């Protein structure tokens, strides 16, 4: 599907093993009890030790202490702010120096006055042990405990155990509706390979009799939304075995060693429930290739977790009936040790669905919907090339939402058309009111794309033309519908695409005598196509069948591409000249078509100004009507 925009800048949730009242809650309850019991024991020990030391030292009045000082009967003294302790020259019954303790009087003048008048006195201080205990022990530890609990809740860890250290392995119990291969549409090749794993789980003796072993690990590779997790659940549903599901990011915590402990816990539970399936989603979170040297301060948490995973998979006995499945959309960054034989033995690509697979997926997602007779899922599938299963489910849901908004009793084809337009081009912006001049310019711009697309020999037929603003910056678009699913593009088809992309800009030049910023996206796409023809596809006569520049895709199955220049300045100038020549050729072809069929362009623009949206049949009707005159 091609699209030319005129722009301003041109099941139920998994149940946890550690449910409420389970091991995670018990760990937390034990922590509560042990924590407070520890505080009480510490306070009692401190209290009785203080009482023991005080009873061992005989308390004497402060006035008596001063008399001992005058008589030089003090052998040793320890002076603190609250008390004075020490030993006398005299001995006790055991023949050891007598120990004493006394509380001093802070007012020394008063002490001298009392002593002068022969008054014997003692100094006491209030013993508010309960207040001291609450102030010095309970309050600080209580505040720390509350703060700790609050932060644990904010991190989502209270339900799993203290500081998020509890188990996080999830299992689909038998009470949940099982997912089978019938619930997975498309990906037929992947299902065929996975059925072998199901057969091995149901009857492992079949391959053992031949001296082989069942595969230990299956790695599902593909773009996001293609159904990798659903396929793993379908394997478990077909084999009717427990399904352990954990995300790679859940292994990693701030404490070193937690991830490795969780890996051990997961495999221990799996061995106890064999035969079963372990599924690790987003494997790249823990399986990233290890660095050449150790991290700062030794191996970091992710490397320890990866090492533990490698160890556990090595220690697996394939006869136990435990299959490890994982999913990732970035296999190029995984550690090579994970991908060797004996660990993830099989790598299954779950790619974007083709036309028939998209149709099957749409049938699956609309089987519970009430559809009108005019709904053609094959047309919907043809309009959505490159869409994955999650996108198609979203389109079906958007169609149902629009039907409810329009008070339809059933979902019509127009609801699906609007849903596709919303997903591809964004929601309509009818509040964005264009001036009469801008609306007319957009109409001619889109009519230029449409006229060239209906004239060049290899173009896909126009399906819809709109001048209703959509999304952030798109003021209109021309949408083409492929007749059949294609996997190759010829040089002539690329040249025709260049002419179509430049048709909008040429229409503005011919009609208004100047250009606007609305063709910025068209120019960008045209330049990319021309550059790919010259540097990657060998479609330049001057440069020959060579590729120029080493290209490295930073993300598997889509994403950014990094290009390293490996050619001279002279070659770079030649490449620039060839790219310019291809774009200018497309510009010349578009100019010839539009100037020779100006009356058709005017008719298309007039109808767009009138209706704002016209479909492919109406486009052909207008063109044939004007050409026949």
C-alpha cells in the first residue's frame, strides 16, 4: 500500500503462585513479627544489662562521694555527664576494691553550701524509661519502617514480598481457558515447528527410542505484536502442561544476586511440575551479550543472572520434559552462549503476516462481532500490508468503537475503512479549518498524486483520496491498494513511484506557479528511494551493479540503520549526481502527465473540493469521463 500525504512540514490475568496468603505474604508476616521481636529483645537486653551494671556498683550519696574525695579514699573514678562511677581504696567481702556509683549535682555552689552546713544529700534523676524507649527506639525505627514500606509499595513490590524480593513466577492454572493453536491465526510455519515440541512433551519416549533428545530451548524471534507470547501459551495449551511465564526484566533488581536467585527458583518449580514449559518474555533484558571486561566493581547483576540461566539450562535433563521457550525482537544483541546447541536449539521466526494470514487473523478477531454483509475482510487485509496481529486486532476494535459511536446495530465496511484510516493516518481533525486557498491547494496536490498513479503503467490502483486533515501535520492523503501481495520491486516500479511521489509538487507548480511546504514528506521519500536504487540495488548504469556503503541494521526486523561510508569523494559526487538524475527524471515524467491531462486534474480537484473524500471507483469514473470527451 502506498500513501502520499500533504503535510504542513510534509484472557484473564495470570495467577501468581504467591497469591494472597501465599508464601510472599507469609514472608512479609514473618518479617513483621521477627522485626518487632528483635526490637523488644534488644531493648530488654539493654535494660537488664544497665540494671545489672548499676546493681553491681553500690550507689552512694553525692555528699558522701565528696567526703571520700576529701579523705583521699577514691582509687579511680569515671566521670560522665549523668553519673560518676569508680572504685574505693577500701575492699569488699571478696577482697576486691569496692565499686560505687553516684549522680552529681550540677550546681557546685549548692553542693558547697549543703556540705558547709553538714547536710547529707543524694541526687536523683527522673527514670522515664517508657518515654525514653518510645523516643529513642520506637519512633525512629517506626518512621524508618513506614518510609521503607511506602517506597516498597510505590515500586510495586509489597504484594510480592519485602523489597520486591519474593517469587514472581506466574503459572496458568488448569481452571483458565486453555489457548490452543486454533486460537492463533497466521504463522502457520511457526505452528508446524512448535507442534513437534508438543509431541515431545506428550510422548518424549518417541525420540528417545531413536537415541535423540527433545530440544531444550525454543527461541521465538519476530517484530513486536506478531503473537510470540500467544504461540508459547498455545504450546502449553496443546500439551496440557503447566506454563511458567516471567518477563526478563523481572529478574533484575537493585540487589546483586536477586536475579540469579529467581532463576534458580523458577527452574526448581519447573522441575517439580515437569512436564511443563518455561517462557521468558523479552529475553534480551537478561540475555544481552556480555562485555569483554568485567564491569566496575565486578560482574553486574544482569551478567550474574545470565550466568545462572546458562548454568540451569546446561544442567537440564532433556528427559524430564521441561521445555524452555523465550521471545525477543532483538536477537542480534543476545549472548552467543545462549544461542549455541544444547540451550536454545531452535530459533523460529514469527514474521509479519502476509495477505492470507492477515485475512485469517481478521476472521479470528471478528468471529464474535456482528458484521454487515458488505464487510469484505479480504479488502481490509489488502489495505493493511505490514500490519501485525496486534494492529489488526486494534483495527477490528476501532471499527466496533466507531459503530457504537455512530449508533450502528452492526459493524459496516465504512466502520472498518474509517478504523484503518485512523490507525494509518491518525484521527480526523475537522476542527482544523483550512482557508479556501489552502483547501484548493491541497485538493490539487492530492489530485496530482492520483492522476500520475492512474497513468503510469506499474502503479497500484488508487483506493481513496482525502483532503480532510488527519494526525499531527497531514492535510490530505492519496491511498493506493495493492492488487496482490508482492515481495519484489522492479526498477521500473521504483521509477513510477518517484513520479507518483512528485506528482503533488508538480501539480502545485503547474496550477499555482509556485510550491509549498506540503511536499516535504514526498521529497524525503523520493530521495530515499533514489538513494537506495543507486547505493544498494545496483540500478545505476554509471555506477554499475555494486553496493556502496556498509549498512548495519541496529534492530532486527526493522529499526534504525547505521551506514558506514566506504567510498571516495569522487564516488560520493557520482552517487549524488545519479540520485539527482533519478529524482529529476520522475519530476519530468510527472510534469508531462499533468500538463497533458490538465482537464482531468481540474476535474479531480473540483470533486475533492466538493466532497473532500472520493474512493477509487469514483476516481476512475471521473478520469474516464473526462478522457472520453
